[in-house]
């Protein structure tokens, strides 16, 4: 039996992601027969009031879950309870303890969907009340710290009360179907590995563009910025999976051992390199999909003169034998032209064209792994167009996962919550990975703090500041949409 205790149970993440994920797992029969869900937050609420909020969040964010029905919803609400818990009030944890005891819990999963300042007080109280012994696990949400130092402090504090294998640091990008598929693509096929290195690869591009702005999170976002919000975690996790060496097996630590080596091999920038190899931007008013939108500084909760970046592009490098000299172009931004998350492996051009110049400049082969909105892998090759003479064109060998399989699509939060309930750490971030990622990000943040002029602006609905195109153009490269 599992009891799932959600701290931050009334918050935004709970509403949008965690509750819908639990409900989806429930209707698809993926939860234990005796599963119980306890939402915890500071507000005083009766079970019934909390159930109403849970029902509202399901209506808003999980209305289309396959298999959902009013009966299923009622059954899910029956398993749902509420606990008023203030992390600073030890007595509140007594009540929680009593409710966990009476249910003779075998496994308890505590999910901390709260600000990081609450992690330690909560874990301390859980420990003092004997709640993290035995089969208890704790999931912590990002942001885990603001820099290497604070991340280390959080990790050390967590480790005072928990074993490393009880700590599930969530990065929801790791739960995306295609991220796992990347492991299959790389390590279950023979033809890619000989090409997967500096000899055959020109550059790697990882781009996550969003159309949304900062939504209701202006205040949080303004203290965070795109580098901490997206690059330090999601983008670097993708880099580590694209660039890692084959692990000895598929066990969590074997995989994480290889990922952390990549993160440690990322070339750390000097201040001068930061100014040459990074671009940061902030959106101003514009239009996304034809609809006018306000600029970042006019968003609720954002100070008018904010210098926080909503866009980042970086020319990263990995100092090791496989990747030396291969740029990893990373990009992410809010209020961009379209929503997509893509990894593009650009192979080197052919050494010489026997077809002459008449064909115009030829874009070399590329492998495009699309995480969203579609889940696909496309290998772009040159082929002859049908008809007289030889005219070459770019054609894609297209693996569209919506067509290949009609198995149920599992959202990343659902997958990760189930993994945490089953004790599978593979898709969670280990403390050394987290530290290595921050250590690479720190010099960039520091250099940006000392260079207030470096922030460029871009029109909402565009692909970011022009400097981001120049970052690649000066090396003869271009972002996917620029071809
Ligand atoms: C979150 C960031 O981690 O990822 C958000 O905090 C961002 O700012 C979100 O919008 C993007 O996730 P996805 O899955 O929609 O690409």
C-alpha cells in the first residue's frame, strides 16, 4: 500500500501537474489497491473542501484523461484526504503521523512541491517524527538551489535525514517519452554509435521554445530566470543523455555515473567566453500566433525595470575525447514563435560533391529527435527527385511514434510519480549531477551579473534576439528554422 503525501497540495504545480498525473494513473489502474492521497498545505481545509479543489483541478487539467468518468472521479476523491501542515509547527506533523499510522502504511511517498526554503524544515520534522524510516521516499521539485553553494547546502541538509536512495530529485524532462527513447535509440541500435562522435558530427542543437509567457509566476520567475529555470536542469539533462558514454547496464547508478561525467566535462567559461558564447534576452510586447501579448516587464509580479532573462542561447563545449571541438548549441525561451523541444544532430558535410555546384549549397544529413509537440525521430537524407536528370532534395526517414504505436501516452509526471512509488531512481537526478550542473552554470550567472548591458530584447512571438542567430552564423551554422 502506498500513501502519497503532497506538500504544496494547494499550489499551482499540484493543480496543473501532480493531481492530474495521479488521477490518470488511478483511472488506468496503475496505483496500488490501497493507495491513499493526502494533500498537505498551510491552509485550514476540511477533506471535503480539498476534494472539491482536486475535482476542479481534474476538470481543468485532466478532463481528457482516457478512461476518466464521473464514477472514477468519485472513487479517486474517496481516496483523497487533507492535512493542514505548517512546516514550522511540529504538532502539525503529529496529526499526519497519526493518520499514517492508522493506515498501516507500507510505503510513503512525500512529494515536496513547495519552495526550496521549506524542504529542510519539512524533512527535519518528518525525520523527528520517525516518518522517513523504512520504506519512505521523498520527491523534491526544482529549483534545487540558486547556485552550486546553495544546492550543496540543500543536499547536505537532505542527507542529514535521508539516504541518497530515498531522495528523488525530479526533472520532469526525464519523464518525457522521447528522452527515454533516446537511450533506446543510442544503445539498442548499432548503426549510430560509430557516427556518434567528433569525427562525424558537426554540431548538436538542443532547443526548447515555449509560446507561453511567465503566466501567474511572475514573481518566482523574476528571481529565477531562464538559465536557472530551464538550462541548469532540463537542457543539461538532455545534453548529458545525448553525450554520455554507453553505461555498463541500465541500472539507475550506471546511467547516472555516465551522465555526471558529461556534466563534469562541460567546458567552464571564463568571463570573456561568457560574453562571446552566451546570449540572453527578454521579451517585449509582440504577438504570438497572431494574438497580441504584453512584454515581460508588464507581466504581473515582474518589476518594471527587471533585467531577468526569458531567453538564453549558449555555445557549450564538452572537453573529452568524444566531443572535443563539437559545439552544443543550447537555446530556450518564453514567448517564442512556436512551442517545440527538439534535439538536432547535424552530421558533417560530404567531403566532395560529385553533383557539382548546380545543386546549390547542400545541407548535410541530420537526425532530429522531437520531444514535443510531436514525438518523432527523423533522419534527413539526400535523395534524387523522381524524373529526368539528377535533382537532389532533402527527404526524411520518419519515425512518428503516434503512428508506430497506439499504446497509451503517459505524461512525464505520471511516469515519474509511478517510478518513485516503485523505487526506480533511473529518471531522477543524483546529487553529484546536480552539483556538476550548477558548477557549470555559476560562472555564467556571475559574468552576467557584472555585465548589465548584455541583456538583449526580442519581440514576443519571434525566435529570440538576433544575437542568437549570430552566435551560430559566425561559425557557419544556423538554427533549424533558419534554413
Ligand atoms: C518548467 C519550468 O520546469 O518547465 C517552466 O519551470 C516551463 O517555466 C516548463 O514552462 C516547461 O515544461 P514543458 O514540459 O511544458 O516543456
